[in-house]
């Protein structure tokens, strides 16, 4: 495992987490490829416009959301493509009531024009 690459990839994920918590899609969009595909438990989104609509809907529903990524495991690392699995957690207010949840995630990153971007994200909620 390349420690320099691991550090670079972990920094990217931290930037993604921080951008998500900003609730400013312009910050998030810089980290997502225009042709990305996102799979959620309740929906699939292809392309940056569809992904933005999904994020905006989530932010409108969950107020003051805090999103976190934990337990990152890089299952494949390369100079231009890398893949990780992780657990995610969110907490925020829905209709004035504090709620929280989480699940598992997989991200595939590609390096284009010298910068990492997410080309695929797959999130699934915890099953009770």
C-alpha cells in the first residue's frame, strides 16, 4: 500500500465529508465527476444534475444535518482509479424532530486532469 496515495485519498474523502456538511452543492460538485452514477437505497442518479437534485432534496428535508464517514477501507488503490468502503452516519432535524441514521457506502474515485473525483457512490441504509 502506498502511504502517500492513501493519505491523498483520505484527504479527498475528508474534503467530501466537509463539502457535504457545508450544504453548498457548488463545493460538493467539484468533487464529483460530471458523468457520475450514484445509487441510494431509494433512488439512482446519473449525471451531476440528477445528483444535485437528490442532495438539494435531502438538505431541504433534513435541517442542520451533520454527515460523517468512518471506518474507511481502501479495497483497491491505483494512480488513476481507487475504491473504498466505509460506514456513514447522519444526524439532523426532520420536521423539528432530531433524527439520525446511517449505513454502508462504497465510492469509486477516478483521477482526471490531475484531480480526484467520485465517479460512483453506492449508499445503503442499515437494516434493523
